[in-house]
């Protein structure tokens, strides 16, 4: 007799230690290996990625947020010009003016008035007072922006801070001591006539004063510094010929030149635009003016500089109250480019968030390159000090990532790599830090952005690197209590785990299985998180035998899977019961699969993939609770209700039935399983029928199941399936028939329903293209004809056709298709020589030896 169980001699000879296929082979599989795997008794399962509904509204946190709204920053807020703080309303902290080096003299007599220090007479009217004060303020503002204050009154290590501070607060104190400063300067610096006229002449025009200011401010500042050094007591004057003196002169001249250039740019280009912004009412013209302003600032290298910044920002802040997203977009872009901080940075980020929140604004955002400014904020701002501003900035980037064109731009500009660096910074802040909780809000926005980027092929490469995978896993570990963070990162993994390179990187992270089990135990009833983690584990174990073993060896892994199976099985039963009780009220069951069913599908698929490993499969076959739950699915669930769930359960049972261990739960329940499979076998779902037949093909190795098949007349059904004209269906049905013919008392059934003729037809239709199926048919006919004395009485009218077929199939020139590609052709030839040819030759010899004549039918090629 030929062996039962659909296992060929090839499998015995070549896979004694491991009788089922190995997926984790180092070399690329050939076509023959792929075909061979497809026919093995065990198989893995694939399933769809968990569905994530599209949010109808753009919000910081979705509707499924696990935390109450009071603990999350709001997505809706009011924003006005008053939301921005005016920097000139507060002094620069930590900077004090140095006391004067001498006591100013007061002019008390006419003699004093004739001295070299000339004190101007007060103007006759208030208008002249304003003119003079304005000119003097401009003069001393220019001096203060150079080195008059920073070099003389601030220590060297504070120079940079002073230059970066806002100017108006300093100017107020400077102007208040205007006369004192003039008195000090005149005591040691000679003024020429032109300079004296600039300050004193009451009749000079405003334009003339400005021209004189441009030409003489630098000279005045230089004289002021030099004279101060010469007069300062206790200091040594620098020799004009020394290197330090020359360097000082060069630096001063450079600064003066820069100041003069900025003054010219300000007066010629920027100031007229600011006047236009203050007077213009038309929104289109305001937008055009903002565009020109940004270009002028950019060309003059004044973006991010402190030069007259307060005047500029004050004008821009007023535009926020105008109801125009396009105008606010341009305003936000300039404000962010000016590198504001504190309250102003937060308001600017909120303004950008508010614009990006409206999906209709995507088109204008594409054209205005707002993303560059937002990316710069994320790259440079302090994580702790500006966490709220970064939150809204990241929220705006998240909204932008929902647009394919904007997402492409983001990825091309290195946004993914930058966000991974930001993630690393967040991970460096531990739970005991006061900022830890607030940064969780930012992490949600970051993870949501990366989740959208994971759909984009260029973004997958940096995300699949081991460093990125490690940071994402660390974030999961640290934020395990925050269900929202865990869900968003699980969504990233869910998308990426469909790719082999990511699965390899994730499996290499030593604590990944421990982490996933901890998450499943902690959030067992959070369906959207649980279903994704199980899906990820299913992907990891689908193609990696080592992953199957490592996961199963984790402490409590089997108990966790059993607990999840029970929880969602009960939830599914309760849901079905609820809908049945309310059917009269018009309540219909929602579309399948439901949330509970989806978890069960992914969980059963994980069990099927794990069962491929020999030791793991044997342990699962002996896990009575697992097998009991699988059988329960077949009991209460119809294939019409949830096809994938039922078929997955049948496949997993078939995998476990392969293991002939003493304590096998499948063997203990084999008759009950056969009863449950009848419903699936008689359904109109062909995929379900094929899977049921596969299970019967495995279980029919037991005599009890063979008796059950004959008793229920299932053999007739198997014979009928031979007409399906489908190779896989015929292969599974032939497996059952082969096992039935092992029992001598059951061989006669093949004559019923034309079984012999249908087997011969299958051999003719599929033999030359499927040598495994041809071999299986020959084995079945060999078993059937064991005790026959006459070929005619055994095979009837199909005897001649069978003889012709066998003769043709044994002719190598006729049988083998040499038009196939190399690997497939070699496999066909190997299987034909090693498996089919020995069985077919024996069958042909038996038929010929029991025939009284040989057919004269001509043999035609296939």
C-alpha cells in the first residue's frame, strides 16, 4: 500500500528532520520551492491590515482619544492681535546701564554758554520740540544699535544677548538721559559745525536731518568710542599702530557699514511697505504687500534679525484681526521667519495651526512654502521651554501631511529624519521630569505625522532603519500608560510590518516581544490597539521561523493569547446575542467583520503562523483551550456571516492536526471537528469548501474519520469535487479518496458516481502541468486496484484511456514541457523522475499484466 496523509516519498527523503517547509531560507526561493510550499500540509495565513477610519475633521486629538478633553490642549481657540505680546512693553532683563565716568556740568552763566560745549536754546513751539526730539531719537537709536551701549555698558559676555534684545526699552532710557550723554560727549569729543547743526539748528528740515544722519552717524559713533577710551580713567589707550587697534577699527567699520546698509534698506524698501500695510484696506493688496515685505527682508538678510523688529512686528500683529486665511498665512510666515520667541512664538504657531486646520487652505499653503518656517521651528526651538508652541507647530505639520503633494514636499526636505531626531530628544526626557506629560501631547502629533508618511515609499526607508525602529520602541516603552501614543505608534508599525526589511529591524530589537506582550496585557480591552499589535506579530511570524520560536518562548505568551481569545470570543457572542434580541426592533447586525471579529481573525492567523514551527506547533496542538476555542468558532459562526474568521479557524485546525503528539487536542476532538466541518463543506463558499476538504484530508488518516465520511456519504461529495476543473480542489479531494482506499472494505465506493472516470479525466486535464496531482491520482488508482485480477472489471470502460494516458505521460519527450523557464522546468523534470514515474510505471505494469489485450489507440502528444 502507498502511504496515507498526502505525504510523498520526496518529503520523506529530503525533510526527515523538518517535514514541512522552512520560510527563513538564506537564498531566494526557486519556482519549484514556491510550488512545493503551496502544496504542503501546513500553511501560513495573510489578512488585511486593520482599518483606520479617516477623520472627518482636522483636530489635534481624534475622537477616540483615551483622555478627557480637559487634559489635552484644545484644537479650537480664539486668536487676535492682542494674543501677541509687544516686546517694547517690558525691559530687557539682566542688562543695566553703566554709570557715567564723570559728573555732567550744568550751564549756569553766559560765560559757560561761550565755551566749546554749545547748549541749544529751547524751540519756540511744541511742533519744533517734536521735530528736534525725533531727530535726536533717530541719532541715538543708531548709536545704541551699534556699540555705544553694547561696548560701553554691557560686559563682553553679554554683548550677544544685548544685540538680540528688543531695542525700544533701551531707547526709552537712552532718550531720557539725552542731554547728559551730549554733555559727556562734548567734554572730550570736538563736534564739527555740521554735526552741531544736525542737533541744534531749529530751522533744518526733516529730510536734511535724515541725510546728515546717514552720512555722519558712523563718524560720530567712532569718535564717541575713541574719545571715551581716551578719557576713561584707569585704562590704557590702544596704540594706533598696534594689531588690536587695527582689528578694532576694521570691526567697527564693518558694523557701521552694515548699520548704514540696513538703514538704507529700511527707509527705501521696508518702511514704505509698512506704511502701505497700515493704510491699505483691500485684502488682495495687503497680501501682495506682505509678499513684497518678505522678499525685501529676505533679500536684505534681515529675516531673524533684531533691527527695528518691534516696529515691523507691531504692524504685522494688527493684520491678524483681518478675516483672511491667505493674509494670515503670509503674516504667520513672516513672523515665524523673524524668529520670535515666548508668547509671540506660541501665537504664531497657533495661527499656522488654525490655517492648516482648514483643508480648503491646502492649495494656498502649497504656494507659500509655510512648511519651511514650521520645520525650522521644530529643528531649532528648545523642547522644554517651547513645548506648547511646538505642539501646535507639529499639529500644523500633521495636517499638511494629509495632503499628498505637501507630504511629498515634506519628505523630500528631510522632514522624516528631522522628526526622528525630535523623537530622540523626547525619549531623552524621562517620566520623573516635569515636562514628561506635556511632551506626550507633542509625541502624538509626531507619531500621527509619521504614520501618514509611512504610506509614502521614500519615507519608509528611514523609518525601517534599526535606529528609527529602536526609538519608536523606546517611546512605546516609556509611554505605555498613554493609550493614544501607543495606538499611533502601533499604526506606524502596522503599516511598515508589511515589508520584510522593517520586520527584520523590528525582530532585531531585543525587547520587542516582551514589549508587545506587556501592551496586550495592559490594554487588553482597547480593540484598536490590540488588533494592530496582533497584526504586527502575525506579520513578524509569517516568514520568520526564528521569530515564531522567540515569541512563543516569552514568558506568558500562550496565556496572553488564550486570554485575548476568550475576551473577544465572549464579546463577539454578546454582540450577536444583543442583535438577535433586538431584531424585532429593526436592529440589524453591522457589516462584518465587527471589531471583535477582526481581533479574532488576526489572533487565529497568528496561531496558524506560529504552528509552522515544529516545537511551537506541537505545543499548540496540545493546548486544549486553544483547540476548544477554534472549534467553538466553527460551531457558532457561519461562513456567510464572517468568511475570513471561519476559514482561518479551519486552516489553523488543519495545521495543528499535522502533529501526532500523545496529548493532541485535535485528535481528542477529531469527530467533533468533523461534525463542525460539515456545515462549511456544504456551504456555497468555494474557499470554505476547499479548506474543509483539506482538514478532512488530514483527519481521514484516522479510521474513525473514514467511517464518518462513508456514513455521511461525504465520499460522493469528494468525487463530485473532481469535476470542479480546479487543480487545488481536485488535489484536496484526491487526498481524501487516497486515504479512503487504504481500507480494503471501502474501495468499492470509487465505482460509485463514476469516480474512476473522473480521476482519469483529472489525470488527462492536469497531469502534464501538475505532476503532484498526477502522482496522487496514480497512488489512489494503485490502492484501488490492489487485489484485482482483471483490469477491465477494475477500471471498466476507462481502461483503454488510462493505458494511453500512462504511456504518454511516461514518455519524457511528450510529457515534459521544455518551454518553461529554467527553475520550473528543472522542478517538473525532477518530480516527474523521482515521484510520478515510479508510481505510474508500476500502475501501468499492473494494468497491462491483467489485460487480455493491449490497446491499438495512437498516442498523441499533449
